[in-house]
C-alpha cells in the first residue's frame, strides 16, 4: 500500500483532520550545558516524552538532541539498532552529552501495530520493547510475508482494535509482549488506543513536513541531517558536531 494512502487511512480512522496533519514539529535547539547530576541508575535509565508523544532517552538538559525517525517494518532501522544503538548509548547518552529522541514514521498497518504496543510501556520499558521488536524483526516479518489473503484482509479492514489484534495474533506479537511482562489483556487495550494511533499518525505527517522521506533518518538539534541513514554516516556527523 503506498505510504500516502496508509497515512490518509490512519488519519481518517483516528479522526485526524488534514489541517492538523500539516503542523510541523517545533525544532529542538541546543540547550546550554548544565551540570545536572544523573538520576539513580544513570542517564540510560532516564526516559521522558515530548508533548506530541516522542520518547526521549537520556539527559533532558543535554546540549545535543539526536532525533531518529524510524519504522518498525524498515530493515535498515533494525540494522541501525543492532549496529549503532550500543555505541550511541554508551558514547553519547550514558555520559549525558546527548539524548536520543525516537519519532515514528509509519509505513503500514504492521508498523502502527508495533508502535501501539511499544507505547504500552513507559520509561525504560518502552526502549526495552523497542529493541525487542527490532531484534526479532526478521522473525515476524517472515510471518507477515507468508500471510494468507484472508489474514491480510483482517489486517486492513474493520475497526482499529480488530485490525491490530489480528496482526498481533498472526505475527505472535503477544509473545514478545509477555516476554517483557505485559499480558494479553493489557496489550489489547493498547491496540485499541485510537488517541495514540492519531498521535502516531501526526508524528509521521510532521516528519514529512520536516523533509523526512525514508527511514531511518536523523536530525541533530532539530536540523535534518541530509544523506544520513545509517550508523557509519551518523557517527561521522556526530564526530563533526560534538
């Protein structure tokens, strides 16, 4: 399904007016460095949310804000998490030099379903689920690629909760949630969260307004980094600026 059709369908399902989708996200500008002590457990245990629902890992007063625009069905995003996630966390986030902001760029109904589930958890648990779904992407994407026409019909038709729960069941997403301590009834409530679906659709629209056209893409203090879609290129950009 073309991306534009996916976004329009998600927006209409969530009751989001086209005018609301056109509002760009405010840029994050470099904050003055502050001698803020890390919380118990260090900066990797510090998670906060922006006003429009993006999740932020690390020092909220850090001089540098790295924004990742990502999709759970994007293989390059899964590769970035494996290759770039650990050095980024250890080298920039743990010392408090930078914070990582995760923003969703929805590509399809599967992507929306996983995003709803990862937001079922708050604090560090969000990032634990985020990493779990990306680490097992090959496994559940293989199931998706072998889905029957009847399964795909269930994924694309009906109310939000009906569609997302069918995807979660067919692709064994409940197993991933239970491995992180979230039982099926709680996961089902998250999959029926139309307000969150609307918020995630708006994140995608704002990303497009900011110039994002593929995933993963990155911004530094609100400025989109042209041609930066993998860890090797992002590392060069961070070394040049930080």
